[in-house]
C-alpha cells in the first residue's frame, strides 16, 4: 500500500473546496459571535456546521 499525499488525504471526507471552506468558517465565526452575544444557536445548526466543515475543509 502506498502512502497518500496531503492532497489525496484531503479528499477522503468528500473533498476540499477552498471557497466553501471559507464560507463554512465564516458561518462558524458568526455562530460563535452570536453565542457570545447571548443568542442561541441550536445543536442542529452546529451539527450541520460540523458536517459541512468535514465535507469541505478536511
């Protein structure tokens, strides 16, 4: 078995997409700021964010 390159490893979870990853990170930052300011962010919203992060950023 050969060793995977970093690029190949990044596609294991559905692929790396720089544009979508930036969008997902911005959403995470918004959710964090909302919580710091006393707004509620649902567990479902965070779960969706985690799924999208894994899909586009890993």
